[in-house]
């Protein structure tokens, strides 16, 4: 190989090795487990999460909680609007509404914000800990 060919191929080889651009950080998933906090419970699995809330039937996340380099996530899901006292059945049951689940985790605690797509409903933020049972208030929910 002559030096002209080498001069031509070197930039192509470097670009193929990552020398020509930056790589996006690899995403990892939130650790699976049961988490609890004030008026919230969360069960994280490899395929998503189930949310238990004091004043609603909870919510569902149907995809893994993929984390960015800072431990953050932002995924779609659904949430049921407030329906009365904790775990009281309402007939007919409310219809789940789309929501965004965002937050951060360090593997020990998880800060979660639930933002319903319905602008009449207020976003809620919770702090949960892995391996802790949820602590639900015994007070009635606002109607």
C-alpha cells in the first residue's frame, strides 16, 4: 500500500472507530423491585411498572424504565383519576388516561412525577424507596 492510499483510508478508519463523532450513552433499566412512599406503591419489572395510589386505581407503565446516564427516565403510561376513598370500588370503573412518568433513581430511591395528559389534573411528585412498603393515609380522598 502506498502512502497516498494510506492517507486516503486513515480518516475512514478513524471515523469507523468512533474518532469521527460522539457516541450516545448506553441506557440501562431501573432495577426491578417493590418501592414504597407516602401514598404510593410501585412495582418495577423488566417490562414496565404498576403504580398503586391512595385515591385512584393506580397506573400502568407498559415498557421498561430505561435510564439515561444520570439515572433519569421519561416514559408513557396510563393513570386512573382519583375515585374516592382508598381501594373503594367505583361503578362503573374510571377509564385510564394517558400520562407521562418521569423521574430519577440511584437504585436505592426513586423520585417519580406523574403528569396526566388531561390538563385539568395536576401532576404529582413522589419519593419512593426500594424495599419499603407504601404508607397510605387513612384519611378520605378529596371528591
